[in-house]
């Protein structure tokens, strides 16, 4: 009999919290300056803090350079970029995620400016690789985040748990989650989308595609082991997808006391500061799975449109936005983890709460950078809801993932 904590609702959670935050935000307008010399920056946002920080940075550059510039938070970044590219009037500068980068680069929509940034060697190799096409660095990473285990420390202590109880293996995670499950509160929650479940697949030694992104690996035994592990916790009631505990994100589940531990990204720091300032929490690195230690790295780069009317000004703006000083400011303003290796010690000292997220970049894998693969992943997320509900077997979901993946890869 499937056991769940009481009070669950059917609220819909967006597929991939990090991706949703980056691609969807409140705002209005998009496009270029219609030839008036204004550099337009189109960006997704994780919330008010990021919106204010990006606008302030662009305004400061504009004042210093004497070039008019406007930062516009997107309503739907992907749709607005596509419309801009199709109409020949895209924003000059914009966020680009790894899953869309290759498509834009291959289609000639991006201006490759990496060789005009003097210190790109300071950016983490995994992030540079995400934005390199045909051996050319097209755009510079703006920040990054990884999944970590985020703990409500008050609940942890109330359960009689200490430092030695921090889970380091899947078995220990399940045991600890069971101890922390009580009443309406679940021990461990995750978003239940392809991003969060994909991290568990990596920890099992699996993933959606092979190392060079040329073959689908959806129906591997390792992926099945990950889904079976999660299903056991869901069935027993000490794991949950966040939507099933009346929350829209891991930060909300932890902040409202619906979960004692969640797997989420470093963007939770801003959410906690804004929405749950009195919450006692900590983040630790995720436990190892049977395939070892693994997590997913999330990032965006600052793309520049090939159709921009002023590449020189756009590159100069990006140079400023990706400078060490500005990245420190972004980290302070909205929790973005600087993608520069030279800032690793500064980040650890200034934001010890970010340490677990920052540490993950050394063993993380980026999102699948294959054009058209997003539809495969979204379908996989839909299938995962069936696994959580007990209506679909993990093997069925993985078989569909394999078929869809092969079709997307043309094989």
C-alpha cells in the first residue's frame, strides 16, 4: 500500500526548477533598440533580487561607457529569443542555457566572441565546454549552480541527529529520511523532474546520453537502479516529489516545514533570504550513489546576437558583466556562484553556505546540450509523475526515454 504524508495536493510543479527560474520571469517587452543605438539585454530571472542586480549592472556600464543600454526581464526567454531571431531583431545580449546553445550556434544566431575576452582560462573547464562549438568558445558563463542536500537544521536537531548523521551514501540518505519523516512532514523531497532525477541517475553511473552526446542511454541498468531507489522511498513515504507536499520548489518545501531535507541548487539561498529569513538551514554535498559522487551543474552564458548592430559595445558590456568584481557583486546580491576558479576561495570564505554547491562543480556533469532534446526530457518528467503515483513502472518510463532519445539523436 502506497504511503504518503497527509495534506498533499495536485499542484503542478514546473519541470526543472532551475530551468524554469532561468527561462521564465515577470517582465515586459523584448527585442532590440530598433536602431536607436541602445544595447538591449534580455534575461530570465530567479526573482526580484536577480532582476534588480542585472538592471543595476547594466545601468552602471551604460553610465560609464556612454552607450544607452536597457535590461529587460523576459516573460518567456526561449519564445522571445526565437521570435527575435526569426524577425531579425533579437536583443543584443541575452542568457543562453546549455541545452539551447548548440542550436543557436549551429543556426548562426550567436556571435562568437570568446576570443575577445582576455581571461577565459579562469572559467571552470566544465562551463567553458558547455559553450564551445566546433572548438570555438562562443559565449562566457555568467554563473553556475549545482544540486546539493539542503537540511532544515532545527528539524535535524529535534530528531536527535548530529554531524555524524549527515548521509554520505544512498542507504544513509534513506535511513535519515525515514527518521525525519513525521506527520505531514516528509524526510526528503526533490523536484521530481529530469534535472533532479537525472542527478540520481548520474550517481548510479547512468545518464541520458553517452559521454560525447551521440547515443541515447536512457534504458541502462544504472538508470533503472536510480528510479527503483527513488520509487522505494516514494512508496514508503519518506521521499516525496515537492508537488505532492503542496510546494512548488525545494526551498518552499523546506521553508514551510513540509520536508526536512531537499535536493536543490544554490539559488535557494536567495529564496531563503527573501521568503524565509528566519529559517535555520545548511547545505552539504550530496551522498554518493553506487556509481560514485555526482551532481548536475546548471549555468547560462551571456550570448550576443550575430544580428546585433554593435558587437563591440555588446562585448564590452559582457566583459564588464563577467569581470571578477561584478561576479562578486552578483554573488552578494542574489546568490550566483562565480564561474571563475580564481574566486573559489573568496566564495568559500564569504559564503560558507555556498560551499557545498561550489564543491560540486569538480564532479558535475552539465545538462544535455543536444538541440531538440528538451522535448525528450520533458516527456521523461511527465513519466516520472506516473512513477510517483504508482501507475507507471520505472522500466516503462526508461524505455520511452530511450526511444525518444534515439529519435532526437537521429539514430
